[in-house]
């Protein structure tokens, strides 16, 4: 099989930031589901993924995103619970995210996990934008659901605008003390040189249209080439989580970022001391727009094409590791694929 790109995959967007700064709420707002309410306590225990098709993005972003201007199929969001699992994931599994949203509570500013997230992004050279969240909590804020940022800000009293500006410039100052030149996103000309800050509220949805517009625009403009994949090739992916699934024993939640994985495929999964070689027994997928973590009603599918989150059931997965690579062997030599996986660990 000759590897030739034939399709554009969905960019993978990691959502990072300090505890309680609103990562899950932001995704909830975007997908309009109530995963957040179903979570035990306020702390997210796991990592999940959510595919949002271009049409949905366009619906939320309104006139800001015209689907005709884009040929990327949408965005695949990865929620993260905080620092530890994510750095493990990143350092072991390599660059899974194509782009990231760094969520910062405008009132709380930079906190330890914000710094840690920035270090991860710098280390992996992942481009990011800053979501300055919870603008609705500025005292005196006058909310109106789902408005674009600038409209929302300009309709506030001068006092509110000035308070918000102080907080936003504090965030921009924090970024600049890390040698990152940032500005309000509407003033950024070149997103490769400057980080855009999007003021928003995951509660009222104000600024969410802007965030999706910037993400879509950035992906389309700077990442299109990297999104070209050979859909017919053997799948490559990363393990997000290893867990028991009723009726299937130990399974792995994975994000597939290249090629296709099918039932009965032989796969190599990263593990210590040696990678696991096994055959796919079942591919379980959440329903469209559902959070992989919260939806226990998986449907069995014959194949999955990148980029998608999928739960893989197979024998012998007990020693699989979160963050480890997954590869379909396909028509390659097993030894060659084993070498690829060993190198990535
Ligand atoms: P971890 O997963 O624990 O790291 O937290 P998180 O970043 O996912 O935060 P989460 O979305 O769980 O939000 C924490 C709290 O902040 C919840 O009570 C949310 O309702 C609240 N919250 C999040 N975003 C906003 C916002 O824009 N405005 C207001 N008023 N509250 C918000
Ligand atoms: Mg969360």
C-alpha cells in the first residue's frame, strides 16, 4: 500500500488550564450537553474527547464562520482534568494535540497549573490561544447569551469595561513575562507570532463564537497541510485511558489521528517492558457529539477513520499505559511496527 494523503482530518484541540478555571464548562457550552452536571464533584477524573462537526461550529459561531470557507471537517476537543495525567500523556505519547486552548479564569489569573500547561505547550511547540473565561463574573456584568466578545464588552458600563480590561492586561502581562507576546485576539495580525486572548464566558456563551472562529481560522490557515492523511493506511493513535468496560474486560480509550482501525486488526500498544501485540475484538464509539467519558451506551462499529476518539476492546490490555502509542500493523512487518512503538515510549 502506497501512503498517499487523500483526506483532511479533524484538528485535535486540547483544553488545558488550572483546576476550576472552566475547561469542562466551556466544552459543555460548546456541545450543549450536561456532562459537567454528571461529574462527581467539581474535579474531572478522566480525559475524554468530543468531535464537533463544522456545521455545529458554524451554527454556534453564526455569521463569523461560513462553512463554505473551510474544508477541515470540524474540531476534536480533548478535555483534560489538570496537570499530571496530561503531562504524562504528552511526554510519553508525543504531540497529540495540534492546537490548544489555555483556559484562564479572569479573576484568578495565572495559577500553578496554568504555568505547567504553558510549559507543556512550549516543550511540544503546540500553538495555543488563551480563553480568558468567566467574564460574566466581573461585578456589574450585564449578560446576554452567546454574543460575540467585542459586542458583549462594548455594551457594558465603563466601570465594568475598565475592571475587565485590568484583568485581561494582567493575563497578557503574565504571558509576556514568559516571553510570549499576546494581545486581544482582534488586534492580532499574525497568529504565528502573537497569542490571541479571547475574553469569554462558558456560563453565558459570550465570546464562544469568537473562540470557535479563531480556532477554525487558525487550523485552516496554518495546519491544513498537517491535517492531510492517508485514510486507507494503518491507524496511528494515542491511549488516553485504560479502563474496565462491562462485558469487554480491560479496554483502551484512544484518539486515532491517522489512518483506519478495523475490527480484527492486529495492533501494537505501548507497554513496559515490551509492547502488547493483540487483535481488536470490538471498536466502541460514543454517539456523535457525546463525551466519550460520560456516555456508557457505546455502539459497536466495524471501523474508525482518523481523527476520532474510540474505545478499543481487545485481549491482554491490562498492562497498556495511558499516553502510549497504538498502531495497526496492517501489511507491515510486525517487527517494524514494534520498533516504531518502542521508539515512541
Ligand atoms: P477541573 O476539570 O477540575 O480542572 O476544572 P474545570 O477547568 O473543568 O472547571 P469546570 O468547568 O468544572 O468549572 C468550575 C466551576 O466554575 C463550575 O462551578 C462552573 O460552573 C464554574 N464556571 C465555569 N465557567 C464559568 C463562567 O464562564 N462563568 C461562571 N460564572 N462560572 C463558570
Ligand atoms: Mg474539568
